[in-house]
C-alpha cells in the first residue's frame, strides 16, 4: 500500500523514497491491531468483554481485541472515524484541544463503565492522544476552562509531562478516574507514545492511579500565567478514592518503531539508534541531535515542544524540519521529522523530509519560522510528508542521513 503522497520538487527523490520505506517499516512494527490481538490471545483470559478504547490508535486496537475476544459492548473514541464491532459505539473527539466532541465522548465513556454489569470484564485500550480526545472536567471545573488551559499550555511550549500533570488534576477520567467510575480494576493494554516512561502517562492514565501533586500542577499553571479560581483549586486538591493497580500490558512504543526503521536502512551504512528520548524545545534538541549523530544514518524518537508565535500553518515536525533545513543547507544530508500518527499539529501533513537544497528552493526561512508557517514554506519546496491518519501513535521519528547514495 502506498501511504504517502508523492512529492516531485525535492532535489533528492531517491533518498526520500528510501526514507519513506524505512518509515513504513517503523509503522508496521507498531501495528496496533496485530499487537492488541496477539497480547490478548496470550493473556490468561479470553472471556467476553466490554471494550473501552481511547486514543489515536483506538480503532485498530479495538479491531485487534475483537479478533481475540467476544465484544459484548463498549465504546471507541479516536480522532478520526474507523470501523468498530457492531456491539460498540464509535465517537470522534477533538485533538489537540478538547472541545464539545471530546466532552461528549467523555460523558459517554463514563456512562459505559458505570453501566457495565459487575461480573462483566472491562478491557481498556489506551493510546496517545486520549487526553484531549476524551475528557470530562471535575466538579468545579468548567469545560471552557479546561479547554483554555490546554490551549495555553500547548501553544506556550509546555512539555507533555507538564501538560499531563495539569490535566490529570482537572479531569474526572484521568489518573485512574475511569477505573474509579467502574468500581473495579480494568485490564489495560497500552500503545505508548512516551517511550520507556511510566505507561500511566499515556492519555494521562485513565485506569491507573498516579500520585496527586496539585502544588506542582499549580506551579506549571502559574508559570504560564493561568488564573486558578477557588473552585478549580478545590477540584485540584480533592481526595481521590483508593484504586487497585490494574493489570497493564505495554504493547509497543516509539523505540520499537525506530528500531524497525533502522533495521530497514541499508547495512552498507553505519547506523545509530539515538539513545535519548527527543524532548524539550525543538531547536535545542535539534542542535544536540545534529551535533552528536553518527556519520551515516541516525534515527531517534521522541516528542519535542514548540512555542507557537504568529498566525501561520505548522506543527512541531514541520517546524523542526525547516530548522534542520537551515542548518544543513549546502550539505549532502537529508533529514526527516515524522509524526507516527500521520498528523503533525495544524500543518496538514505528517511532517517533512528536507535536504541540503531545501533553502535554495524556498529562499529565506526566517520569516516562516518566526510566523510558525513552516508547513506553507515546505509545501512550496515539495518537502512535506502527506498521508492519512496512520491509526497508530508512538510519538515522532527523526532520521538524519548524512551520506549520498553510492555511485552506480
């Protein structure tokens, strides 16, 4: 299957095509449908179950579960429509900023678990993006307030850890809220977009308890100049009920995708798997990556942050790629920044593959970066990566390929 749209302006179409093959190999390694089916088949129970699936991979994970157990009910909430078993309800939430669709989905998810009979198994299928896609504010927190907080933190350059810390103190679903509503532990299968970090971070842990830290959440909000009304602070500091630790299976994460992409690269090159999670401000992270990467091919995984200034069109991957194009101008290198879910912010793309002549084709990139308009710029140079939503989500992949193809 050809997933990506063809681009013809790039000066290096052969290496671009090779990189796309590697990205496809990475996506295949983290196929949610196969991974979920195999994990449930390997578990100690295949009894009929109600399925609650949240996140960008929810549709594929649901179909995988349905191949392993009888699905007697449930709900699937993703950021795009996908087919699910006829016994389940499918909903589409908002991403990356929760809106009415997300709050409607949150209410439906809580209703589903509350109404599940006590003797019926509940399986939760959790993937990245679930924090925004499915939401229900705590009593004392309005939907408008939660939306505004999320938007401010996202556009202000807050890390995913800071964002999730705040969100789990404002939400009735996160930090084990879903399991508390169900009144029991929930068997949980996770496709992780946070590397080797605690799986409770994924979608802010709707079935998994994490320690409360309202003071830390308040500090993050204060640094981003967010007001905290009294009713919100009371909600943030309210005591949550006890919760048993659920059985949690992590199916895969971005390191699996990066490793598969690296394996697909030709063995004639020296190949390095970047040993750190790509995180923090994109420009700082990019400079370190370019300075310390190997001599031939280096592949890394993570999720950087950008501070949105201006009114242009872009995402963290197109922004990172355009900065890389500036730094690599005039060299033989080619660089990819790719969102494994196929959706790079508001860029209308999955990221970009740039080369040493991108700036020559497009001209001064400074204004585009200043106006957060990287996607517009890279569309004009033919460097965007465009594909439909992939149905998986394990953060972003960066690939640096320094050397040209060998002469034939």
